[in-house]
């Protein structure tokens, strides 16, 4: 993985797709349902590093509850 991407604080959708190993449509679905937070800068939709961490924590919590 590109360390510049890993060290960023704001991620474009394509970067978040790489980090989370999810498709574009699934990323937008998670944003639409509120499970993955995002911000807008002009016309660009960006995902903060903190939102990515929170999303991963949510997935881990759901996995623990399902076990």
C-alpha cells in the first residue's frame, strides 16, 4: 500500500476503496446509510481518517456481537 495514502487525513473515494477493500458502490451505500461518515470539499466527497477508523471499529464490534 502506498504510504502517502496511509498517512493522509482526508481520503478520496478511490483511496477509501483501496484502504477498506470495498467497491465504489458499497462505499457510497455505507455513506448513504450513515455507517461511514464523509465530508464535502467543493464537489469532492472525502472521508476522514477518523471516519475510516470508526468504520473499522464498527465492523469489529458487529463481528464480536455476531460471534
